[in-house]
């Protein structure tokens, strides 16, 4: 079980690139703008304040290979928000730090949303990961059981990144988190009661059109996941942390 009452609902997780056995995580909506350093037993090591950030509805966190973290403030339950975006910041050099400076905030909107709110409530986003220079987003739908995959792009002049719609897939449930393995060959999508693993080993970029395996999970309402080496970590809204070792074996079934 996650040890701190301050982390009341673990909404996103990512393994640290700088600190061995550390997982960065954060609360869902309503908290201060901070991230938590947590070990694989769910013990909170410290919380670090992010200067000049706001916490409206944080839903997921990811990292790149250059020592940066990205926090998705893309929670959009009513599909009315016009202030969606992602915070970028350097991964803290020490888990004992009190605060870290924000690098930037990237505002985003969905290219296929023209009404606020729309007739169909399909513009919430709870999945985020980074792959080869781009951020990828997976949506949580309430009008159907699909998810849509978006990616950031920039103009040739290098202006602010924007979202492009890549694909959609019926996953049978609402998506609550996403991550990609450290070597980029496995994508994981979490729903309330399952993990869907996508085999990207022969793909040139993340896609929903590859072999996949759905692993049912009896773990309450699942909310966050992250890969670390050969282990997949999952948290639920009741504050419990679960690990699945050797997850790649499921792709061969």
C-alpha cells in the first residue's frame, strides 16, 4: 500500500532515469503542484513542489531520455476545458529537494474538438508517454469504449507543438493511463480492470494497429501504470501498488 495520506489518489507514474528504484508520481485533481518520489514498495520518500505550475487535473506523467519530466494537465471530465496542456520540467537532481523550477507549459487542444462541451464526451485524456522526441496521448471516452491516439508535432519553423490524431481503437473500457517500455518495444494501456500490451517490436512508431494482449486485472479501479526494466507497476484509486514481473511473456500467448 502507498504509505502517505498526502498521495490520496495516485493518478500517474513514471520510473526515474536519474534515481535508481524511484518512481515519480502525483495526485489527481485538487492537490498542490507537486510530485512525489516513491519506491517500489509504495513508500513515499519526499514530495517536491513545482514552481509556477498549477494543479487543475493532472492525469499522467512521463519522461524523455534527456532528463526531463512531462506532466499532463489534460483531465477534462466535462469536456469543457480550453486550458489543457503539459508541464515540462527537469527531473529533480536529488529526491531530497524542496522544489524544482518549471521549464515551460505547452498548451494543447484536440484538432477534432469544435464544441465545448461536445455532443459526445470523448475528449478527456489520462494516458501520456514520450517516444523519440514526441509526446503521445490516449483519450478516455465516456460516450463509447474507444480510445484515440494523438501525437505532438511542430511546424518546420519550430513553433509551439500541436496535436495530430493518429488512430483509434475499441478497447472495451475507459483508459486511465499509458506508458511505453524503456526500449520502446511494448506499449501499455491501462483501463479500470485490464492492461492491454501492444507489441511494437516491428513498428516504426507507436500505433494501435499491432499485435496486442489484454490482461484482466482484479485490482479495484486502476489509475496509473509505469514500466521499469521487466516489471510493470500498477496503482489503484484505493492507494495500493501492484507489480507484474516478466510482463513480456504475455505477448507470446
